[in-house]
C-alpha cells in the first residue's frame, strides 16, 4: 500500500537506526533537484491486472483488506460526498483512468490517503478537512493514482525484498557487514522516497491537465509543516516538523516536497482554478463534522493553527468560533472556560444557529459558577435536541425534572 | 499493509528473533457453562482468514495467491467435514450465501474484531510470562466481542460463530540456506518460516468467546489435502461438545 505522507516506521526501528553511529557515514539521500518540467502523462494502458506471482500475491492481500475496509464503520457512505470526491478524482485523472479505482472516504481525523495495488484508494476525512480547494484534493488523489498506474506497491515490495535479502547476507560479514546491512536497508527507504516524489509529480501533471491550479499542492505541505510545528510548540517541543528526514523515513520531508512542487508549479505558469468554493460546496455539512472530529484529537496547538488558517480564508465564522470555543472548553485549563464562553457568545452574535453552541456555552458558564445563565442555555439546547445522547445528564444540570416517561427505579 | 510487512521483514532480517518458547504458552480454553449438543447446536462458519506464502531470505512475507486459494478450498472442506462428522449443524455466513457485501457491514466488522480479541487472549492470558493479574484466577476465561453480535445478520439462525485464522510462510531456498548458515556459523536461530493458526467460538447471543484454540505449533502443509486434514484437526482439537482431538504429532520437517 502506498500512502500520501508522514508515515514513519516503528519507533523500535528508528531507535535501532539512531543507536548506530554508522548511519552517519552512509551516503545521504541524493539532494532533490527539481526536474525542469512536469512529466508528461503516459498513455493509459487500461485497468491493471496482476502479472506475476508477486503481484498476484499482493492483490490477494489487498482484496482481503478491501473486504474488511468496505464493511468498516469508518467508511462514509453518504452518496453525495462520495460522488463529489469521486468526481474530483475523475476530473483529475480522466474518465478512462477513473474507472479502475474504487474510492473509499474514511472518517479518520488524520491527514492521509492511500492506494492499494488492486485499485482500492482511500482518502481520510482529516485530509479533506485540510484541503483549501478542489485543486489540492485533485493533487492528492492524482498522487495516489500515480502510485497505482506506476505499480509502485509491487516495485516497492521487490525492492524491500532485495534490500532485506542483501541485509541478511551482509550480516554474515563481521563488523563491516553491519554497515552494509544498514546501507542495503537505507537503499529501500531512498527508493521509497523516490517513488513518493514520482507520484507527487505525476499527481501534479494530472492537476495541470485538468485545468486546476498547480500551486495548490505545495501549499498543502507548507500548511502541514506549520500545523505540526504549532502542535509541537503547544506540547513544549521544538518546532522541527517536516524539515529533516529520518534515516528510515519512507517519504521525503514535507519541506522538500513543498520546495520542488512550488518550483514546478511556477514553471507550469499557473493559471488554473484553486476551486475553493466548489470544495466547500462539495464537503457540505461534512465540513462541520470533520471539525468536531479534529477538536477531539486533543491536539490543542495544531487545532488552534488549523482554525486560524481556516479563518484566514473564510473569516471567523460562527462555526469556526463555536468550534474554537469547544477546543478551549475541552482543554479546560485556567481561564479557558471564560475564553470559551466569549467565543460561544461571539458565535451566537454572528447568528450561528447550531444548538451545540448553546450547549457549549451552558457548560462553560456552569463551570464558572454562572448558574442561571448556564442553565438557561442548556434548557435552550434541550429544547432543540431533546434526544441528545446525554440528555438525562444535561436535564439534571439544567435543573429540569426527570422526564415523566421514566418509570420507577428499583 | 505493505509498510507493516516491510517493518516485520526488516525486524526479522536485522534482529533474527528466535521463536517464543512454546512451553510458556497455554494452548486452549473453554468458558464455563458452554453447552454444545451435537444434533441441536447450530454453528455459523465465518469466512476464515487464511494467508499462505513464502518467506524470503531476508524474512519478508511473500504472499502467494495460488497457494492461498488452494488452502482456502481445502481448509473449508475439511472444517465442514470434521464438524458435520460430529453431528454439528452448519450455517453459512450470510453474505457468503447471498453474495452481497456493502459498507458498514457488521459481519465484516466482527471478522475484523475477532483477531484483535484472540490476540489479546494469546498475549495476556495464554502467554504465561505476560498473564494479567485478572486472568490468573483459576477457571477465569472472560472475553467478549460484545452482545451487539446478536443483531448481526444471520445471528438468529445459529447459536455460535466459528472464526478461524491461519498464516503460513514457507521458507524459500535462500531462507533455509541462511538459517543453516546462521545456526552453523554463529549459533543464531532465525525462523525458517511462520505457521500460526487459531480458531475460536463466539456465542451469538452474548458475544462471549466461549472457546479459543491457539496452538502456536501448527503443522500440516495447507497446500495439500493430507496437510489440510491435519491442520484443521489441530485447529478444531478439543472443540467443545465433540470428540475431536488433536492429531498425533507428525515428525518435524
């Protein structure tokens, strides 16, 4: 399976690499010189079929995975959202290529997309939330399709096998063999990074042909770096996201991807459409749900950055203000309840009609001891949402009697 | 998925993890109070999770679609034959029968959940070195997939669901050579292959795991009929309410 970004192998492997000083003596990955221009889109050879034993094996595993994925509760089966995302894929790669992909929109609040060799593509809701326009979404989906069309999973598997075989044989050589082993393994990661870059460029070629803005894809990585850094700073860590590549990194660092994509976009004389409005329309009500999922990730710094970035585009809408109120209320540190209450009030002042804002305000006020107004807000919420999952608890907090339907307890 | 295979392969290649000592592992448990009566009890056979391939020299799993397809056929036939021979009424998993499959499908969700629970049993109860304090009381065997399984399509037509998992990686020629050399030159044991399997029975009213059999020493070449007979015999050994017993251990290859 090929994934879009930020994947890291297990911490144990990273530690193993870090503990061995020999790593420093190995040749570094070749510096990424941006190619002169976007690669041409190859002639379409039709839907892939597995060719050899290895490929049939990988397809068999993918079919098993797909069976479970298809039945998963994380699949968003809303026809409108699926039709929209699929439509963007088809516009990007073309109707003929599009037919060979089965696309699954997964409700996972993390930035990622992936491609299985058999044509199963996934995009996670965390990626959809982070797109600022249809052009970016087209680039991400085009990147995944480029992995598929170029049979990257199969080539990567063969490369991994060759690397691990070489590593094992090298282990027979005392002392020096260790360096050779690690070199062989690193070769696999360098190869993998080259595949990611090839898919980045392939995706960008699709984007350009479809008439979208080519500048957009670089922006995705720039924002990811900023968001990750903001999250790190809020946790008291040093900002360093995306700027360097670990020894066992399967993907180029985000900063490098941003740089070569930006250089290519400039050469491509960008006149295309970023598609901001069409993306907003396409996501529809899902945008708000994805925002809620994001708040629950407990990544205060990253989410603050993300909301501020959305506000740079749309202004501080009632929805963004209310979501930011949730973020502060759920963190609940000193002073957060007052900030949250202020944000909810601003949202209400802008006419934001979602009952959840009143619920959040009610809870924030109660936590500050403002009983009367807090209870009034919860009552207003319960009137709008009498069937809320925690209605019984909220009724108690609002000072309302238990519902008459409740039978006698034993 | 590929990433996991690669990670596992790299770990095997670089660290040469020796197999866990088998003696420290309990093999099977039955939950108290389970009643399986031949002639009455209906068992739904869930689509088993079967993977067959080879192990590359460096330890990577190389999936083999042909071997897997053969093993699936042979194991399915054997499971049916051996259980029917004990008078158990067999019921097919619903969408295998109907040929339909769709999003948010509880059948697939329970197929995905079962290995997670089974692995928790193996790791935190069956493996003596890591047994949780709450799993040390005699007779305790308390795991469940949740009572929601009662509303899974087809659940009302059966009493129990049988889940099975097998994974086999037969050592390639290079792997076998490396194994001999490693052992001969350095005395280091590297696994010549992987042969794992487990089977479990879940109560379709409560979701409780009522039986789990996870013998870590799986035998029988699942690519051949005789081997599949043996493997299924091992998977179904001491199936509650039946006279099924483990096949006699064959000489090791």
